[in-house]
C-alpha cells in the first residue's frame, strides 16, 4: 500500500488519507490535520469576533458614562454583549453597505449620545469607521439625507423598526423629527 507522510503530524498514512490536488498529487497534510486546522482557524476567528464585540461594548459603555458625566443627563446604558454580536454579525456598514471584517466595524449611535440617544440596541447600528467619522455627532437621518442614499435609509429604518417592534415609517418620522431639531439648532435645516 502506497503511503505518504503528513507534513503536520508526521505519520505515514495511506494516500486515501489525503485530499487530492488539482494537479493529480496529494496535499501535504493528512485529512485529519487539515480538518483540525480549519476548525482551529474557525475557533480563533470566533474568538477574535467575540473579543472585538467585548471591546466595542466596553468602549460604548465608557463613552456613555463620560457623556452622562459631562451633560448631567441620565443615559440608558443597557446594551449587552449578545446584542453587539448580533449587530456586528451581518458584517456590513448600515450607512454605505460595505461588507467588512468585524474589526473594521464600529458601533454607531443612531441618535448621538449628546443629542439625547441611549446606549441600547434600539439606538445602535454597525458602521464602517469612515461613515462613523463623517457622520460624527449628527443624527442618522441627517447623515443619510446628506448622503442622498435612499437604500441605506430604508435599511436603517427597517432594522430599527425590527428592534423596536414598530413600523419603519414610525422610525423614519422620529428620526426626521430629531434631525430637524438638530438642524434648527445648528442653523441648517435637515430638509
Ligand atoms: Zn496529519
Ligand atoms: Zn460605511
């Protein structure tokens, strides 16, 4: 019986214990080692994802307490790790739709903390760093409107409606109202 030594576990195994390559040969590691490798990478990837979520959660809680101290306003701060994992799970920015690795995504407060927003799943979406930066302290509706991006606006309203168990139109009205107040306060109306 023809055998081949696995480059990983160093065991000599029958050729049937290796995956064939397109070129007619066999891969250097045995099937068991390859599968173990895939599972290890997957385990590490999930660990990284969880770490990223923990860090984002900590950061959001910290920022909330900071704004609370600065403004003297009590801010609801009930976001959980499971919710952050769910928010990042889709792996895309709510505003521009770019698909990104979770470590490139940030948590964005739809209504900024300083503008009356809360640190809860009802007020948080995933955003790429670029969108989060350029949105800054502006309310989401204001930002989406500036971007002239009806698709991401629709997605945003739909996502928040699902989380708040209400209708997208209700969310749209609330956010528009909020953006108008913001716009008036900053000397530039949001519509
Ligand atoms: Zn092996
Ligand atoms: Zn983006």
